[in-house]
C-alpha cells in the first residue's frame, strides 16, 4: 500500500478517551504522579493500574495554579492494539489524543510562531468545535463546544455560541495572564 514499516503515531478520537482539565495540588515527583494516576483512572471508572493516560501541564512553573489536561483510556485494549501493530511490523512511537495533536500540529505551530504572543486556535471537528489557547506554542487552555462543523457554520445560534465561547476564553486569558491579549487567531 505504499506505507513503509516505520514507527507510527496512534491518534485516538475524542470518543475513545476520557479528557478533563484537572486542578491538582502543587505536588512534586512521585506524589504528583500518584495523584494523576488515581484521577486519570477515575475518569474511566477504572483502577489505577488499568488506565493509560497522558497529562499536559497547562500552567507555567511560576503559576500558583496547577491545571493539567489529562487524557485517559483503558490500558488493556490499547496495549493489545499496540501489540498487534508491532506484530505486523508497525512499532508504535506514541499514542496521542487526536484533539490535542491537532493543537500541536506543524500547521498550528507555524501559525502561532508567525504572530507575537498568544494565539487562539479554533478547530472544527465532525462532532464538536475545539477552542484552544496557545502561549509560546504550548496549550494553556482547551474548551469544547458540542456540535459539528456543519452545525456551527450553518446555524446562526450555534455560531453565536462559538463567538460567546471565544469572548469568554479571551476574558479568562486576560485575567489569568494579567492583562495580556490574544495576538492571533487560527481557524481550521
């Protein structure tokens, strides 16, 4: 099929994983890891050893807040899938959330680097509109508005919902960043 047997990245659809922004205590090392493991597992109603997860810090090191974007999934089916890929000659380089991967893609990265400062990224998906704030190329906020791109682009009420969400996120960012404004907007 023209696909070389190179390491692959598995991107999991939003429907396949549990995603939450968690506020966690200001902990370090193993204490932080233990709390994240427990909370990620609870997102899927699993025991800590039964969940696979990723956690992305949404706050800088000097921030008094400790918010984490956590993605969790049941470990067993995921490892079975990875084993099947590996057996067929496709080692898995990484497993990512498709939604988060969109915000960290090269196209978004180039667009955020072209402007100065913070960028608001609006990504229309089949079943939702994801809105992220990227500061220096790092996700610092993520919101999801239900409804697919067709709904948001054709229904005036749904479009107003997006605009309202954008204004709210802008206000949250200004408050959190002590008055910094959003320098650019990317729509995809």
